[in-house]
């Protein structure tokens, strides 16, 4: 009989639907993070670029303003008095912010006069000072606090230079500039600008354009991922359906294999038990031939038990998988001690060959309670193991010890079958992958008898004990003396 299919020891991982979903989410999250970082980097670049552009813009504006004012002052000296008002208005227009240049918020001049510095923010005052530096100038049209503070900071730092441009940027993005100037008339000083260049519109347009590009790019990637997601999931579903169909087919095959194994086990068990039935039939015939008035009752009880065993064999021939209630049931009240005594005295000791070189010792625990198991099932478990000791104990005289021990505190009993023969080959005591010792496997035997089925006794006993009765069975060689021991451990609940 083939061994059951063993489960793979290592777990095989495969690409499943949940892995596709996780990969899809990771790719989308990575793309969003990349887009956010790229956008932040672009915004930082535009801010830096705006600051540089603002400074250059102010320099150009200062140069243009100074040139315009110098031109107006230089040519205004030659104008008639009637046109002086137009000149002053042109100067004022150059000095005051207007709607055509909304970035310019404030403008004024710092002009040195001796040891002092005067502030000029009107056209007529600038024209008067250019014509006569000593003239009395009108006050400035407004307070230039930040301009004065910046000019004072520059002078107090001791780093004043006639060719250096000073800039300062406030947190509110106002740009303050001190730009040195020299008119052709010899007038020198600094021109102050307060500006707020507006590059926000430019930045917003670039960011908006980038956002549109990002949305299109993400949409394309998303569509591609969705297509991949659909294909992958569709493939995974088809694979799962194929695996499910394969699993169903495998289950059907496994079910057929189990049925085949049960039928094969049934055939071997019946063949093995049939051989015992032939021997029992011989005992019945012998008892009937020796029947007399003196032994009639004894032979009657023995023949009835023999007949019940034969009936059990015939009953087992109808079922390869007998119902549980025919094996274990509260209606069964089997005394294991009494059954062991009957098997030894009425089976093994009746065989002449056994009487020649085999002797038995029996130590039965009188406290062992009856068990709810069919006695003929226990018969089929114990008899092959005892027969195994006889067959493989060697040619010398053999002593077989059968003991029972009851552990009431543990609700457990033990049955020991041991001999002083040559023992069991060590290779047969090694457990396999399923933990079952090799001696209890199918068709394992040390007999060299041709034309005879062997190796089923211990196998059938083990299967019946573990699978049908819930016992455990262990085979071992005796360490202190020669021979081997079979230990049956069974749960026992006292039956009232």
C-alpha cells in the first residue's frame, strides 16, 4: 500500500491578489510623494530666482530713474521761467509712485550737505538743491523711517562706499535699496527705493502649469496601473479558479486513494484474520473430539468464545470501514486481563510448537477496570504482537512476559508485551517523517519466507490500536537485558 501524500515542509510563497493591491497602492503613494517633492523643489527654485530677478529689476529701475532725473536737472537750468512748472511736475512724476509702476512704494534722496544729510522727496526741492546747495529746503512730504534707519545702519557700520549698492529684504517681501548716484552737476548721495516686486502671478502660472502636467502624467500612470491591475487580477482570478479546480480534482483523487487504501487494508486484515480463524476452527474440532461429561462445561464456554471470534471475522468481511459503535461502545465491557489469559492459554499454549520452546509469564493488575471496546478488536491487537515475539525471538528457548498496569490517578493503563529473544533491528525502531516507527509500517518483516505474505501483523495491530481505539504503541529494545518490549498505553475510565 502506498504511503499517504506528505505535506511539503517548506511553505511556498506566491504572487496573489493582495500583493497586487499592495504594489498598486505603493506605486501611487510613491508617485504622489515624488510629485510633492518635485513641486516643493520647483517652488524653492522660483523663490530664489524671484529674489535675484527683483534685485536686478531694482538696479535697472534705479539707473533709469537717476538718469532721468539727471537729464531733467541738467536741461532744466536752460529752460525759461514759464516752463519751470512743467519741469517740477516731471521731476515729481519721477519721484512719486504711480499706477504705471505698482511695485514702487517709496522713493527719496539722501544728499550730503557739509557734515549733515538732507532727505529730498519732492521735485522742486531737488531742483533747488541742485541749483543752490545752500538754499533752505522744504520738509519731506512724508516720514521715511525705514529709509532713515537703513541709511543710519549703513553709516554706523563704517562700510559706506560710493560705489556699493545696499539691499535689505524684509519678511513682508519689501525690498529696500540704497543706490549711490552722482549727477553731472556734481550732486552726489544715495537714492532710496522701497519696492515690492510682484512675481507671484508668474510663479502661480508656472506652478499651475506644473500641476496640469503632473495631473496628466499621474492620470497616464494611473490608467496604466489600472490596466496592469486589471490584467493581473484577471490572471490571478483565472489562476485561483484553475488551482481550485486542481484542488477539487486532487481531493477526489485523494478520496479515491483513501478508499483504495481502506479496501486494501480491509483485504489484508481479513486475510490475516482468516488465517487465525482457520487455527481457531482446528481448536473447535479438537475440543469437540475431546468432549466428555467431565469437561463439557469448560469446552462449551471455550467453543462459544471461539465461535464468537469466527462470527466477528465473518462480520468484518462485510465492512472495510466498520462503524465506530461496533468497535467502541458503552455496551462493551471487556476485561483485558481475562482476555489476555484466554488468548495465552487457549491459543498459544495449545500450539505444540509453542510449548516446545516458548513459555509465558503473566502479571496482571487486578485493579484494571473493564473497557468499552469490543474484545475481539483487542484480540486482533494483542495476538499479532505476541505472535511476532514467537516468530522473531530466535531459536533458543523464549520467555514472553505479558503485564498490565493501571494508573488510577491518570485514568490510564499500560499493557506490556516483552520477551528475552534477540530483539528488534535498530533500523526498524527509527521513526519516519510521520513519527511512526518502521516496524509498524506495511509489509515490513524480517522473515525470509518465499510465497507467504508477511509484515502485516504489527502493521494491523498498530492501525487498529491507534486509529480505531485511540491507543498509543511504542516498540523498544530492552536496555538492561536482551529482548524487546511493546508498550500499549490506553485511556481508561472506570465503567460502573
